[in-house]
C-alpha cells in the first residue's frame, strides 16, 4: 500500500500551520481530520473528510 501525505501548508490559515502527516491513507485521513477539528476549529462532517481526502498526495 502506498503512503500518503497531508500537508497543512496547502490550506490557507490564520495560524500558518506547518504540520505534515504521512502514513497509510486511512491513518493520515484520521489524524488529519482530528487535527482540522482540534487545531483549526472545523466541524467533523463527511464533507470535511472528503475535502481532506481529496488533498492527499503520494509520499
């Protein structure tokens, strides 16, 4: 299985977050969603999960 990367720098943010998460897709998606909720105040929703999933790139 290929590793995926979520890079918070690709999203505009007042916090100028520099977090990068890498691992298997399911792991990255889970952690990235939790980060978006905890650090950026997003609400957990299917739309948020799909948006984040759409930005994942191969490592």
